[in-house]
């Protein structure tokens, strides 16, 4: 009985490392060929669109999405710079005693915390 259990576990272990069948994925060249000459499209990869959202949009929506991506990227970069600045010890006047990082949420005065709502 023990030999049979070892045999089946060896088969199951070998099946775990067997190559999986690969499905043919559509290439990025279908609808994204219109945007291949735009700024940001790189030669070997083209436009990076993992959710295939560009297959469903026209040129004006593409331009809007590009603007939103730039805006959100800039806001994220400003947030990182702000976090690093406060972590380095730079404080606004009146907030010198506020700790850095996530500990700041509990130490903010009500006037300042009310601005976030």
C-alpha cells in the first residue's frame, strides 16, 4: 500500500513539471498599429497595452488616455517627493512636531485633517 502511494505521488509530482499547453495569444499588431509611430512606442515592443484597451478606442480617446496617464504619473512622482521630503525632516510651519510616514495621520491637527475630507 505504501509503495502504491509513493508511486502515485511520484506521478503527481512529475505531472506538476510537465509543460502546459500554450494558447495562441493575439498580437499587439492588430489595432495598435495605428499608434505605432507615436511618442513612446518603442521598436521591439510597440505600445504596451496589457489590458487591450486600445483595441476599443478611437484617436481622441487615445489622446485623452495618454493625457490622463501623464497627469497621474506626475501626481505620483510629486507624492513620492513629498513623502521623502517629510521623511528627511522638512516640515511646514506649524507642523514641526508631526512625525514622518504613516504615523503622521494620528498626529495631524483637526484643521489640517479636515482638508483631506
